[in-house]
C-alpha cells in the first residue's frame, strides 16, 4: 500500500524554501538528501482498458535505475492518496518504449492485468519528466520521504508543469504525514492535490478529445 500526501507548490522560490525548511532539517536522516532526474512513461491500450479498470502501468527511469510499476485501487481526499502498488526492477531500457506485461506475471494483479489486455498491444500515453529533490525524515513515530518534484507532464497535445510536494509514508502512522502536510501547507500556502501526475496527464488528453 502506497500512502502519501500531495500538494501543489506555488512557484520555484517556494520549492527552494521548503527544501531549506528548518523543521525538516531538524528531523531529517543524515546523508538522506539527494536530487534525482526521473522520466516516466505510462502505458495503456488504444481503448484504455487499464485506466477503465483503475490500473496504471508505469515505467520510470530513476537516475540509473529503471523500475516498472503497477498501481491500482487508487483513492484521494484532501491531498491524501492511497493505492495498491507493486514495483519490479528492470534491466532492459527497451522496456521504457515497449514494456512486456509478463514482468508482472508473478503477482495476482499482474495476472489480472494480462487477462484484461488479452494480447492487445500497449502504447505510451504520456510521459513525466522532472527533477526530484528528496530527503528522508524521522518524526519519532514514523519514517517518511519528503520530495519536491519540478518538471512537466508531456503529451502529444501539449504539456503541463509539475511543481509539487509529496510526503510518502514508509513506516509508522498515517496521521503523522497528514500533520506534517498540514503544517507545511499552512506555512507555504500549499494547495492539496487530489490528482496524480498520471491523472493530470489523462485530463490533458481528454480535453483534446473533447
């Protein structure tokens, strides 16, 4: 289960201020800060069979690593996102262009997805490209990652910017990340974001179709 808070950041100056925030500096784990360039592609069939069944198929380059992910049963409210997720490391860069659904065949959701596809080819619907500045923090009750993403969502019909804060719970109490999110949101005038990057990209595609 993936649990995270997500907020829209007003501009890059605010993003820099959050990165240098004294509260976060006081609870961060030593040597956990890093900046990683990420590029992700999201896949579906021509008739969008996966998104119709609330399944997201993503392949993401995270610096030198490539990770394929399935996400499903997503829900969000007031910036709090919960969803089921599995991740599989991938060595072949070709997976970013033409992924093989069989990489998920060891999981129940993977087999369900393969059955849904029924041999239909997957196509890249959209990409996200962003720099992630992240650190790990320990509240005393919970371990979580605080990440600032700056970049763009890219589709065939245009782009939309990414400037957002994510607080992902690794272990501990869900209420901890809600309190942390509320504290930072009040301090930096952040707006809760109930849409994932993928959902925002799909909205851009849907606007074109209309």
